[in-house]
C-alpha cells in the first residue's frame, strides 16, 4: 500500500512536471510566435555581438527569401564592419544600449537585402535574466522610409519657398498673416516675427484695402486661384512697391477653404521700363502729328509771308496801308516761329551742326541772362575745361538753355540761385544700365539748376509734352521743354530732370563730346539779296509756292520758266535748254520726282546748276536715299531773301 502510494505520488509529480513542461513549452512557442509574428523586425543580440534571434520580418529584411546566414555578428550585418562598433564612429544603438544598459532610440539608414536604402527607427533595449544578469540587447526596428521621404519633400519645398526671390505670404480666413518667406522680408522689409498674425490690410494702401480684399477673396472663393493681378504693397519704410500677384485658396480634405496663399513679384523695374517706353511712344506720336501739321502749314505760310514781303517791297515808304502789311508780316512771322518750334520738337528742323566750344555758348547765355532774370536771382556759371567741344547747332543749344533758364526764373518768384554748369562726363555701362538709356562714351554735361518751387511727380512726368504747362492762360505755351527735348534728341544727346517739390529742379543735358579742334568756326556774314537777269526753271507742284517763287525771282530781274510736275519740267527744259541757267526743283512732285528730273537733265546738260527744295528735312530726304549728300538744298518755308541769296550764289559759282 505504502509502496503503491509512493508510486502514485511519483507518477503524479511526474505528470505535473510534464504538464508544467508542456505548459512552459506552449508558452515559449506562444512567445516565439508572438515575436515571430511581429510585423516589425526584431533582433536579439548577445553581449558578444552575436545575433541570437531574428524574427520573420527581420529575416525578410536582411535576407529576403534566401535562408539566413548562421552565426551572424550585428556589426557585420548592420554596418558591414569586421569588428564591433566603438560607439563613437557610428551612432550604433546596440553599442550605446550595451554600454549604458539603458534603452535607446535612433534613426539609422540600413540597406535591405536587395540593396535598397531604408530609414529605420531602431529601439535597442537591454535584456536581463531573472537573476538580473545582462543578457544582451533586443532591438525592434520600424521602417520609417515613407515618413522620412515625405519629411524630406516638405523640407525641400520649404527651402525652395524660403529661398524664392518672390514674396510668399499666406493669410487665414480673418485676413491675418500666417506665413511669410525670406523673399517677402526682402521685398517689404518686415521680419517674420514682426508680421506674423498681423492683418494683411496693413500692407495695402488705405484707399485700396476694402475693394482689393473683397475682389481677391471673391476670385479665390469662386475660382480657387488667379494670376497676373497687379497691385501695390506698402513696405516697412513706407515705400510703395508695385507687385504682380498669383494667389490660391488652400483647402482641407473636405474641400473647405482654410487659408489663402499668394506669391508677389516686385515689378518696379518693369513698370519703369514700361513708363519710359510709353513716354517715348507718346512723344513720337505727338511729334509726328505736330510735325505733319507744321509741314503743311509751312507751305501756306510761305505764300503769306512771301506775298506780304513783295507787297512791302513794292509799297512806297509813306503808303498808309503799309502798317497793315507790316502787321501781316509780324503775325505770319509769329506763326512761322510757332511752326518752327513744332518742327524742332518733331525733329524735322534742319540743323546747322558745327564743332563748338561749350564754354562759348554758356558765356553768351550768361550775357543774355544777366539782362533778363531780375535782381533777386543770383546767377552762377561754372565753365568746363577750355577744350570741351560738341558737334552742335549753337543757336539751338542757346535756345535750349534760354528755355531752361526762363523756366527756372519762373520757378523762383521770390528769388534764388540759378546755376549753369558745364563739365566733361563719361557715361559708362553702369550709368547706362541705371538710367536705361544712352551710348557709352565722352559727353559734355550741362546742368541747369534752380532753387525754386520744384515739381511733383505728376508734373515731372509730363513736362516734355508739347502744350503741357502749369502756367496760367497767356503765360506759358507749354512748348519750351518740348523744343528742348526735340533739339537734344536731334543732337544725339540725353536730357533728364531731378526735382522735388519745394526743393528746386536740376536739368542735365548730355551732348556727345567731340575731339577738340583748334580752328574756331567763322560766323557767316549777312548780305543783302542781289538780283540778276538769268532764266530759271522752277518746278513745283504746289501752285501757291510756285507762284510766290516766280514772283520773287521776277521781282529781282530773273526770267522764270514754270513747271507743274516732273514730266512738265523736262519738257519745259528741252524747250528752253539754251537759255536756262539754273533749276529749282521740288524734291517730291507727281509723275517724276525732283531727283529723277535732275538725272534726266544731267544727261542733256551735265553742268546744269540745281537747287532742290522740300518741306521735309534734309535728314529725312538723305535717309530715304532720295537726295545725295553734297547737292544744294533749301528747306521750306523759303524766305525771299534766302532764296535770292542762294540763287545768286549758285549761278555765280564757277
Ligand atoms: N525749373 C522748373 N521748376 C519747376 N517747374 C518747371 C521747371 N521747368 C519746367 N517746369 C514745369 O514744366 C512745365 C512745362 O514747361 P515748358 O517750358 O514746356 O512750358 P511753360 O514754361 O509752361 O511754357 P513756355 O515755355 O511755352 O512759356 C511748366 O509749366 C512747369 O510746370
Ligand atoms: Mg517754359
């Protein structure tokens, strides 16, 4: 019995042991299957750096479908090294956890079995036995490659935005600024910390705020975006910056608008160029119009002036009607001056270009001004070095300076200082880039500065337009500066103006400097017109002008053969070939132009003397290749004295 009892106790404890063993085994299998089933790679490493366990995910990561390598060291497997890590050279979590006996978490780059680089977040924790002895490290890795790539994308986008030269700014639904890049800081001067959370309205001029915000928000709410919207923004220093904007509405997943973002580009430079171009185009158009009218008007004036002067010549000294003729002459001369001004502005005036000393012109102007500017204005003149010369029509440049000085005088009703300064100036590439005009080279720079009322920007923009004046009716015609502009253009020069309200005005004129020559130009003498008895062929299609020319010439003893167009001229010449001493040919005539007539006649009489006339400038005619340089030319309206002088000179030429 006792023995039987002992046996059954033994069996019982054996059975219990088996059960416990079984339970333990089951538990181990259970734990192993948990570890095996964890979707993230789990590795156990002993204190000798040997990998003692790899779960399925870890094996898959390291070996793919190939069987795992037996006896593997972590340094070889993870870092491709031959000896264990020293913890400094590589931020190795195994080594750190080993040394510190504390759990650590690092993000590491690892190469997968197929060579692909993955980012793993590895948590390495020390593994302790029940008795508290250190057993090694257990590591769980999480593949965060997708997060990392997204993060990198965001970072690179952020750095693009940050370094963008354009200003990027976004606002919340209340209109408060919620992002601001470096471009915005550069453009408008506010640092991000100064502007975050502030209303966008503070950057928009007060009068525009409501309408602009309403308009833009409406566009964004309905269309989601817009581009190319032009507006202005106020910089921190108060400057108004013209901008071009592109904006989008930012939506959340539910397609609800949560904020608005805009990119602004500073278009100051473009605006400046556009304005310059517009100004140039406007001046060109006005010039053409003015020139066109003046040209036709000249033909009419020629007739009025010519007949009135014939009338005057024929009248007796004491004729009571003489005063009327004189009135006609004065008025027509005024009208002729006006057309001359318009022609000057439209660059259709004939220039008498010579090498002139800038200082001579300034000195002549000084003498004139001293008499006219009044006592309360102090005149200062500063001359250039003595050999500074320009190729210019000195009469025209004097006119320029007189116009500028008259304006300066008018701008200083209570007196002030008027300074005229001439100097040599070199325009280099950098000046030219700054002003966006000009050819590099040596220039004579004449500045005319006053300490008067100055101008606001609106006035300054328009001063060169013909008939623009701020002076009262009857006080200014508004032609002064347009003449200045035309003359300077025709001299291949440049003019610009610096002016602030109440701060005075400075005009700067650049004329191309020429090599100095020692010989001074002689002034031509004025001689009284002489007549003659020769026969002259006058070919002119404008009946008024033809009639006038004929009358003037006949008045002074010449015989005139008339022709109304090119073919008529050739016919008339052939009929009178032996008696004709001189041809006066209008350049532009119907049927055959003046030059064609000239060429045909040259075949018959190669030594025939000829004077061409035209209402267009020599420049234009030469440019169009109608007339060759060196031929005689008179520009309409032709004064009788001028005509007679030229005719005599030509006939007398050997
Ligand atoms: N030095 C200056 N200071 C201030 N304003 C000026 C000056 N020069 C020109 N202006 C402005 O430019 C305008 C145009 O000048 P411009 O010489 O063309 O015509 P005007 O002087 O008004 O008339 P006009 O010269 O035909 O008698 C002037 O009316 C004036 O407003
Ligand atoms: Mg003026």
